C-alpha cells in the first residue's frame, strides 16, 4: 500500500500482487519496466520468484528487479544482488531513496510527467526510538497521507493479533524458522508506520533467533515484544506525536 501510494503521486502505473506465483502470472501477461520483489512471501520467496521469472520469461532477462526486505542484517544487499536481482532497498523504504533509485534506473524519464513529492522531513527514514507510535514520522513516511498511515496502523494491529499467538507457539515448539519469519514481518510492518518500539523489539527477537542458542534470552526478547505489541494495540492514535 505504501509503495503504491508513493508511486501513484509520481504518475507511475502500478500493479500489485500478493505472492510469488501471482507475480509470475502478472509478468507473463504484461511487460513491466521494473519489478519490486518482496523477499519474504508465503508461497515462494523473492529469490526463487526472480530466478523463475528470468528463466521462464525471456522479456524479463533485462528488466530491473529490485529486492525489498526488512532484512538489513549483514550484507543483505550484496546477497540479493548476487541472486539475480539488480538493486536492494530496505523496509521501510524512504521516498527519497525510492525516487533516487528510479531516476538511476530510468534517467531518461526523470522529472517527466510526474507530480512534485511532499518535502522529505528530516532524513525521511525510520529512527529506532523508544516511542510506541510516532505519528509525525509515520505520516511523513506515508508521504504526508494521514489516512494511509491510519489504515496501515489498523492493519498492523490486526497483524499483531494474528501473529503473536503463532510466534509464541513457534518458539515454544522450537520452530525457529517460523518464529524468525513472523518477527521479520512484524519489524517491517512496524517500521512503515513508525511503531518504533515494536520495530526495535521485533528486530531484537529476530536477531536473537538467528544468533543465539540461549532460550532464556529468546524468552526475554519475546516477552519484550509482547509488551510492545500490547502497548501498540491499546494506544490512542490521536494522542500520539
């Protein structure tokens, strides 16, 4: 929703799909100028989807594919571009980084027939503060679209209610892959709306699940995430700032 809202204001024609399989079908039906590929998808990850796209659709062998992920640990950008993708952008994607990327990929189109974007506040990016929900930063990340930000906050709250029980069950059963995937998705969604405390807590749990065999540490991180999630679910959006 966020990427589409930003690109819409530049007059870009955007098509959105919700899985790797759907992406392949959409690209078979139409040749797009660029593909933004989410790395973590339920049916097929972005790396495999890109591999199949390049192999099955000759027209897409020269089309730029941009990896999009909240996974900013280590050399993510190098890893993704080494798997057949052309560029990498980290979630939450900043408007100025997105437009700079498009200008780099399509210099001949830069500034042609596009609306002026909203001014980029501060550094335009996610700052991992301890604030539960930063409305000013969240609206700025949504290019000044308060309604989009509010809808995204509601979507994150629904995601929390569905994801937290699954996350707790995955950790209890020792399914670290499932737990890492859920924490990763929460961190990415939280970053887009400037739910800073939740984003930091989810990323900390994700890192512990990757790097630590200390179950006490993981349980502590999970408890911290649960507390941050509860505060976000209960917060009065109109009272944030």
